[in-house]
């Protein structure tokens, strides 16, 4: 069974998406879920995570090992079962590359908001991959064709204080912790 693959996307892939990648990965204790990230722009390609983002990742018990920023490509989207973007504009960017990814592309806050309305008991047990696919389908149904709300976007902490990075990391965890629990079939 392949791993259920989650792609996190932001602008430069040095702040929001790497925090989301590493914080979600830290919640998944096995190799049944693969989490990766990329940025809509390539100007930071090959660079490490921003200092403020790295500080939050480490403070929350996650790992920085091996992270390097990369530019989003179509094959990253194709290989992903769930795409979570920091903003609605970035979701639009993903869909400009792969319009067929619409049913599995969400703004991170949007996914978290909709996830709270899903009856997780209706998801299949068994392999995480099957549960993840069913979860994405359920969240897509809950979306009902409505666009993301303005509050679903994550602010950009780049160049901001540690307090701003901590607030953004809190917002990320508000979605990735329940997502991990839903994928693993454990209580929220």
C-alpha cells in the first residue's frame, strides 16, 4: 500500500509550508503518511528553513533534518493525495498547474475548518491510505463548491517577530494535529 501523501505549499517554502510539513510529520509515528512541501516561487530553492520557522519547529518537538526549500512542480502535485496551501492565491496557483487537482487542494485553514464538521466514525478503518482518501473526499463534499473564507489564509511571518511565527505555528497545529488524528483513526 502506498503512503498517503500530503503536500504543503506556500510562497517561498522557507516559513509556512516547511513548518506545516514538519509539524504534521511529527504527529505521524510511522511511514504510512509522507509529508513534503514546496513553494510557488523558486527564489529560495536549496535554502534551509527560515530561522523563525525553524525555531518553532524545534520548540514543538519536530525535526529539521534534511530540509531544503524547493519550487513547486507538477510532479509534486501529481504525487500528492492532499494539497494544503497557506493561502487561497497559492491554491489558485496549484490549480493553474494542475486543474484536475481541485478536489484535493485546500487552503490549510479551510481544510481544518471543514475537517471539524466531518464524522470521522464514517471513515473506513484499515490502511491509512484508504482512510486518507476517504477523508479528503468527505472534506471535499463538506466544501460543497464554496470558496475558502478570508480567515482560512495563514499570514506570512517572513521577516516578523518570534511571536508572529509562534502564532502562525499555532494556527498550523490547529489543523495538522486533528488531520493526523483523523488519518490515524485516533481521538482528536
